[in-house]
RNA sequence: UGGCCUAUAGUAUAAUGGUAGUACAACUGAUUUUGGUUCAGUUUGUCUAGGUUCGAAUCCUGGUAGGCCAACCA
C-alpha cells in the first residue's frame, strides 16, 4: 500500500508519458518494448538504465519486453557476450518475453531488400567505399548520384542474388536505397543497406556472405516483433527519418523510435571501446574487475540488483547530456546494505592492546548484534581476551582536537565489550608505538553496564588469539578526473594509480568463518564487504563494496 | 560552414501558461556502545536578449553554450 502511494506521487519521465497517452488514446491496447544489445561487449551501468526503462515500461503498463541481440556484424560479435548479457539482465531482476536475434530475420530481411529493388527503391552499386564517400558530399554540399543508380530492376535483382551467392569479393558491391543524394540528412543520401562480408557469423555460420546494415535491420526487426515503442539513445535521432522511410516503403508494422540521452557516470568510462581497452591492456583484471562499471564488475564488487535499480530510478530519463555523480550510486548501495548486512569487526592495520587487569589465560564470550537496523537479525558470539588488536589509527599519543579515540590516560569503549583506559605506551627503539597497555572496567560490560562512565569513542577490535586472517581488497574510483574522455590526450593517462589497495593480512573476528558468497557484511567503521570469487578455504578474500560515510576523515581533510 | 537535439541549484531530475519542488552532494545541530544509521535545519537554480500574455521555467523570435551527424559499426 505504501508502495502504491509512492508510485502515485512519483512523476513520470517523458517516455512513460508518451506511452500513457498512446494507451489513453487507444493507439495500442498493450505495448511491446525490446532491449537490443549488440553482443560485442559486456553490459555496463549505462545499459542498466536502458534495461530498467524498457522493462520498467512493461511492468508499469500492459505489455511485454523482448531481448533481441542486434547481431548483424559477424566480425565483432561473439557467443561469450550473448551469455554474459543474458546473465546480467537476469541478475538485475528482469525477465524477457522472447529471446530473439536480428540474425533470425536474415531471410526475411533479404526478402525486404528484394521488394525494395522491385519497387525501384534500391540498387546495387559497384562503387568502392572511397567513391561512395566522395559522392556523398558533406554538410554544406549535396552529393552526386552514383553512375550505377539507374540500373534496371532486373539487373539489380540479378546482381543482388549473385552478391548473396558469394560471387563477389568483400567490398566490391553494396545494395543501396534510392532516396535523395541532395537530402539534408546525410543518412538519407542513398544509405547502404547490405554489404558483402565473407565472414563466419556466431549463429548463422557460413550461410551468408552479405549482411544487412543497422539501418536495414533494426527497424524491420522491431516491426516484425510488433515493437510499439523502440527506445534508443540520442545519437540515433538522425536515423529515425530513415527508420520511418523503410517501414513506410515496405508497408510493415509501424514501430516508432524514441530517443533519450545515455546516462554518464563521473570518474569512469562507459564506452565499450574504452572498456575493452582497459581489459585488453590489463589496466584491470578483466570485465568483472570490481573497479569496472560493468554489471558483472559491480556484482563482483558487492552491489545488489536492488541498489542498481534504485539508482536508475533516481537518475531518471531525459534528453539532455548528463554526467551523474557517482556519490548517488554509492548512496544507493549504502542504503540497501545498511539494511541487510551483518555487522562484523575486522582490524586492517593492527596495534596490540594488552588489558593488564584481565587474567592472562581467561577468555569471555560476548554477544554482538548482527544488525542494529533489523531487530530480527540476532546476535553472534565474540571472544574477548587479554591481548587484542585495534586499528593503528585508533590510537594517538598526541591527538588533534576532537579526536575521540584512544589516547594516553583516556577511556574508550570497545564495541560490544568493555570500556578501557590507556595506561602505558610501549615503543620500539625507533620510537614507534608497538603496544598499548590498558586496564578495563569490569562493570562496564556491554549490555550490563553499571559503571556510569560516558565515553566519546567506540572502537572495533579483535581478540588476538581468536583472530582469523583474511585478505581485504579496497577499491577506489578508477579515474582521477570526473570525465576522462573529455580530457586532453589519452583517457588512460587519467587512471587512478591507487584504485586498488590490497591488505594482505587483516584480522577478523571468528564469525566471518561461516561467510558464504551471498553474505553481505558491514565491517564496523570500515565499510561494506563481500566475499570475492577468488576466495577459498585456504584464503579468505573480501572486497570492499563501498566505504561508510566518514565525517571524521572529512574533518581531517579540512585541517 | 549546413541540419538536428538540448539548456532549471555543485549533480541529476520535477513543475505540462498560475506558489520553482525532490533526491544526492555540501554545511549546522540533536541522537547514537559504529565519527555509521536516524532526526531537525541551512546554503545554492530557470543560459541570454526581446516578444506574446493579466500572468512565462513553460509559447514565439534572435543570440550564446554544449552534444550529435560526412563507418561497407551499432
């Protein structure tokens, strides 16, 4: 019920408005959308936005969404990508109605081409790529007709069939639409419909040696599937005129194209070409490197599908250029993880604490809340003993103002345990603090505190002899600048050299031993973590999904 | 140089001719056994010049700025 209210209050984006008014006007009884990836790379956060839009539309309004692979260029497309794309969409929480491929329509598309030839609207051109480019003209000067433009229908039919049969080498001929070489829209100057490519296709094998261009495949595929609202990004705006022209001349189901501005995230790149470079040139460990903005990278990093959907909902859909602040994505994942993750204590950079008034061989089992945000989450056992680790950061001999942590003579609480007081600082020959001797207040035990002592700071800790060693990988933004693509020179010059920091040995409380790959943890005062897929029985590896908000760090930065 | 698209706070997005709102970010403060969470509050905006109108972020015109278009890529 509360969800429904929320829905109602939320305003629609411009595409939802178009759909609503089409439905209200009785133009359609239900709608069909499609998500049309080319299987030549992995899906990234920008695609997530498009996926949420297309599938979201058909969950808000009657209708369904297809998954259609736009696989008309055999030289760049691979089955590996088909599989990853399907996995990512499912993981995001969406289910398509039909799984389709543009290559399913190669026969149909060929028939469409023949029909266009018969209508005198397409011709075979023997010009070279360079000649076609020259004759195209440019923004200010009209193009020139190809010398092959006036071939007879029969001659075109014969030549096109021979192209299909493989009688001509790559690049020697094309099929072109006969529109208008002086058209203001360059895409309407007799666009190429088919090209010859003697290449193996991931699905049709060697059946074909001619392949349709995007403009002669996409719109017709939409039409064949009765797609009502074909949604794409702004760079396809000029294609819409051609899209409509072909549908009109073929007299097939009139799908309509609508464009929105692709979503851009700061401190990263989301072009497939650039992501591929990062992978191939080993700036990252692969498509699923946790620093990558790919869906698979975000998944490995510990992002949840809920948080990504929430993010896409919040950033909205519009037509203007944008560069979205990654802090919103981080906000979304923190918000979700805060609700669902179990709390654990892990020390990254240990400093030994000895509780001198605690018996040496003694140990106690304390209870720690699994999640204070969730009353049903329960508790875990935490062993406490005389020798402990805290973070180096959490002790300072000469603290700055407003430092609430352990300092000589002062008291802090150990989370879920006791209040301790710093009594003595032990240093090595170089003057480095190697151990801090404390006393504890026995009656300050968490949950049954009768000490009446108030302390400012609470620290996380682990019992030395119970500590479990693990590796922790800390990630930061991949680039040093907000928009690497708009900087001078190569975008790779702006990679953040500190985007990965590995803590080879961190010390965790024993409760982490039962972690499964689905678990989400909040390491107290450190951030949210999940098990990395490289984790094993011998070596536990955690990925930091995102830090906690840290107002103290901010304070320090201000100086 | 032509055409097309776009312009609301630092960022993103609403307001559909009638009170410029929301979220994130930033900043105060309260609460807190996480410097987390939560809560209360503050700062910041209609690109510009005209026009239409009782009234313009919204409609019109000019300008400015950004983006896209001259692949046998999608």
